[in-house]
C-alpha cells in the first residue's frame, strides 16, 4: 500500500489515466483497411487466436455480442477482437467447462464461469459495439455480475504472463517451485 492507497485503486487510476493514450495508439495501428493500414495487420487482427488483447496484452473487460460475433473488448486500450473459439477466453478450456450466470432468470447480461481455471467473463447484450469512452461505464454498470461471480468463488485473472512459461492465467504459481 502506498500512502494509504490500495494497490488496486492505484492501478485503476493509472489505467484510466493512460488508457486514452493507449486507445489512440491502437487506433493508429489498427485503423480500418483502406485508411493507410497495412493489410497484414488487419488480417492478423481478424485471425487473433488468443483471449488477451492483440494490441496491448490486457484481458478483456467484457464481451459484446451485437451481431452474434462474440467480440471481446480490451479493458485498457479499447480494441475489439472476435473470439474465435467457443471455450474459455482465459485458459482455452472446452465449452463444457463454461456455465452461464445471470443476475435474474432470462436476463441478457451474463457471466461465463470457467470451472477449469476459476475465471469469469462478462457478456453484455448491446445493440452495437461500445464506444471507447463508455467502456468503463458499461463495465461498472454490469457490476452485479462481478458480485455474483465473486460470491461463487470466481475471479478475473491478473495480466497475462506473455513472456513466461505456459500456464493457465488464473493459476497461482507455487513459490516453492
């Protein structure tokens, strides 16, 4: 803790302060085809097979399904990418490991809980992709899903370890090893 500020709050403040610059950078890099972007970058984004952001490596804040495209939205830079596999976003576990959790029966927003890694991902049923400026608002508006998932023992993973050994993102490393 620094000067009485919890590390999570400090991280959130830093993320909110730097996020707009990251958004501008990724918009420049991943601009729509025909706007000066190299076609290889656009193709690579369309083929991105991972659950973490192709621009900055962060996990998604939530998923959106405006046109049944299952698009993930980065919690940091706002980039959107399609989820290619129907399994767990974090560990790649089979769809059979996923359970849907809703705050109310037949409610549109839901959390997918993964019994394989213990993580969850919120899915929001929105008519169109959320503008960057409103990503934190939508994330906060869906807090009841976070509360339900945490009460059931699930959590959001820390940042992916992109340079370390292959492991499940929600798995805690044993310091004795």
